[in-house]
C-alpha cells in the first residue's frame, strides 16, 4: 500500500510540473489517503505484535 502512495505522489509531482492542476490535486489526495491507511495498519501491526507471547 505504501508503494501505491508513493506512485500517486510521483504522478502528482509530474502532473504538477507539467501544469495539470486537477490531476495533480487528485493524485495528491489519493496518495495522502493511502499513506495514512498504511500508517494506521503499521501501528496496529506493531501493537498486535507487542502483545504476542514469546515462544519457548
């Protein structure tokens, strides 16, 4: 998912440089949403991993 956030961010940068404002704004929003979803899932996995009992 972080891969897709980076892809949309790069698309937004390229579109912004070329002057496509609407496309760039849309790509930035998609990248931002995907990044925050990734961040939440990462934190959840860290917390869930911290509660596991170590195996002997």
